[in-house]
């Protein structure tokens, strides 16, 4: 057997983290039909490749479908022909779906939220049309930790995007199979595989706090190189006895 190259080692590490996420959080079962939202970014392209490759392994047996959702009123230029050929090279059926949203309908929500929600609704529609029982999203560990920090800072809640979310109301399950991959892993994979970068020109992107939280996470890792793992572990190590509790005086409430 030939000596492993540095690129071989990177891909091996990515596959190991990918499989650990699937196993640890029970993301895939026999008979699943999984819809992948293929935006054209490095995260969704890596997700599709990893899932498509894994689907050819005997256990568990599952199939994959890819869809690219176009938002007609957002200037986001994606090469759908390139994405279709990419999916075809992996043996995955590819579909496109066009929708839109009106940012004036709910001024309480940011345009980013409304756009994301409408894209998500489109994924549910396409998943139902093609008999899929799960939708795979390309959120990696950095995304999940940044969301945790955002929700704590702006919402006053300890919550984030879970690796597995059962949507009983819609009879659908959301999975995030690259939840244990670092964004740096995906940057490396995109370089090694030569993914073509899509042109992104969103007028609302500057309104997002996510870029600020990327900087917060980076600064935390400067203070402690293991900060991301500590943050991740903290979500399963909530010591309620060591947190403040509001004591309600029932007598004063009823008097």
C-alpha cells in the first residue's frame, strides 16, 4: 500500500468525523430517502458528496436526492448546470425549485430569517413530492456553535441547531450529518475536490450577526485552543443546580 499523502489524511479525517456524527446522533436508518439542499456552497457540496459516497456502502441502506432552491427576488447567481453535473457524477437525482419572499410581510423578522424560512418550506415541499422522509442540511460545527452563542446573546436562550430534529407536524426529520466537521475541514475538502465557487451577492448579508459570532468563536479559541470542544460539551453538561432559579412566592401571586 502506498504512503498516504497529506490530502489523503485530510479526507480520511473528514470521513471519520462525518461517520462519527451519523453514528453518535443516530441520523440515518435503513430505508431512508434523504433530500439534500444543494445551495452550491462548499458545505452543501461536501455534504452531498459524503452522503452519496456513504449511500453506496451496504449498511445502512439509504438513497439521496438533491435540490437547488432558487429565490427569485435575491441576487444569488448559481450555476445550476454545474450543480446538476456534480450531482450526476455522484449518481444523485437533481432538481431545482424556484420561490420568493416579501421582506415587508413581517418586519419583526430579519430578511435573512424570512429567506431561510422560505427556503426551508421549499425543501419540505420537494421532499414530500419525491417521497423523502429526511432533509439533510449542511450546517457544520462552527455554524452550530455560532448559533448557540447568538441565541445566548440575543435571545437569552441556551439553544442551537440540533444534529437531529423530528418535525412531527410535517412528518419530516431534519438531519445535519456534518455537525462534527469544522469549517476548516470543509475549506480543505473544497480545495482538494476543486469545487467551483458560486457567486453570492445577497443584499441582506451585512445585516447578519453571524460574521460577528465567527470572530467571537475565533477569539475564544485564541484564549483556549479547546474552546469549541468545551462549548460543544457544555450543551450536554447543563448543571441546573449551579444556575440561578426564579422563586415564585405563590402566596403573593394569589393574594
